[in-house]
């Protein structure tokens, strides 16, 4: 596990920890071991947020596989109150998007792209759907970044997706 500490904020009491990982949704023994390692890390370095980087449910994103490939391997983390925030990967959309974007423990709110703030407003996360980069999503992102209450503050925002967007997608 990698840990990074940023420069202290003006308000040293404002702290926020998170973990991020992706390409994990196999349901095999290695995934269960990852869940155990993440829980051990949580005990020593508390965090309340997990950012999922896509390919959450192999091989095709079937919602019927969510219990075996997400809920069971990460049961201890879920019970401890850690909130997971997902983005979709190419494997997640083969059977459609709806099953995952509406799954409560992925906290996507029925959308494949969204934003949320954490750490008492310390940071804002923008989740992008790199499996379907369209004009509506780019307009949303441009408006959301421009309208961010954290615009210009450090630390302010983190944008994430499964695949890095092409530069032309953002222009």
C-alpha cells in the first residue's frame, strides 16, 4: 500500500484519508487477500473512503455477481462503514451500466459520472465514465470543475476514470 502525505493545510485539524484500487472484481482468493490487507491498513491508517477505478465485476459487469465479487471479499470494510465510490471499466458495461450505477454500495447515484466532496469540504472528487466519453459528460465536467466550491484551493479536486481520457476528449 502506498501512503502520501500532502503539505499541511491552513487548518491542521482537517484530515482526510482514502484508498484507491481497480481491476479487482474477480472473486478469487487474491481479491479476498486484498480485502484483508486493506482492512489491516485501515486499522493503522484510518480512512473512510475507497475509490474504485473500474473493472469492478469481471468478466461482464453482471449485477448477479456483485455479492461474490464485491460484497464478500470486502465485507469487513463495508461493515466498518467505509464508503466505496465506483467508476465503470470496460468489463463493467458488457451487460449494461444500470446494475452497477444503481448499486447502493458503489455510491454512483444512478449516474456513470458524478462528483462528491469529502473531508469536511477538503477535497472534491470527480468520477468520469471513460467507457462512454460523450459531449454531455464533457459539458458536465467542465461546468462541475468551473463551479466547484474548491476551485483554486489546495488541495482541491481529484478527477478519476478507468482509462485516461484522450486530450481531445477534454478540449
